[in-house]
C-alpha cells in the first residue's frame, strides 16, 4: 500500500492496524488479516537471519507521518525505524516534503541484488506487481539515486540548520 511505512520496517502493531482497517471496511476477513500479519512477520524474520540482506530504503516523509493505528502505535514506529538503522546491513533515508516534484518514483521500487550480483527490480501498485528480471533494465531505475541524493542533501542541510 502506498503512503505507509513498508512492511519490513513496521512494528507488528502497525502491521496489524493496516489489515484491521480492511476488515472494518469489509475488504477482507479477520482470518485473511491474521494471515497477512503472520506472513509479514516471517518476512521480517529474514532481517535477523545469520546472513541478513542488505537494505537501502528511501521513504517519502509522508510515509512516516501518516497516522496509522492510533497514537501509541505511531509513537512506537520511530523506535522500530531506529532499530532498523542500527543494524550494519541497512541504510534508511527520508525524502522530505521539500523535494516536491523532484521525487523519482510514483510507486515503491525495490532493487534486488542476487548472489551473482545481477540486479532485478520489483514495483507494485494496488492492482498488480511487476518483477523486472532483465538486469539491463535496472540501471535506469537506479537513476532514482537522485532521490537518495536529495534525501541526503535535505538531511544534511537540516542538521546544519539551513
């Protein structure tokens, strides 16, 4: 879902709040909601395996500010993000509102580095997902590094008081 913290970076309470909303709307059943949270918990466990994946996440500021699940859940989410960045295999940057139309993507894009160092990308919308297996198609996506640069520059200027 666009506009929320990505699943791998969510607290379990935050993760439970998302499908709970879908249950209230009648979009899914309670069993489906529990299945989604259990699946996410299994995916999150991969971050703690002996050889964890390398993750570089750039989140739009709106993703960490959108209220999900109430004040106590939102109060715990920054601690989860802080724990995420304390691990040696992760980088987290926030692209601030101030970058405006300079954001590189309208959809979340995941770049996947395989053990043979080839790259794949995955993007999804509410209706579908697309896995790009052609490593040659990934470098243009990496031009989104301008978003990473903008996030870094905005973070640096904020820390310097500019």
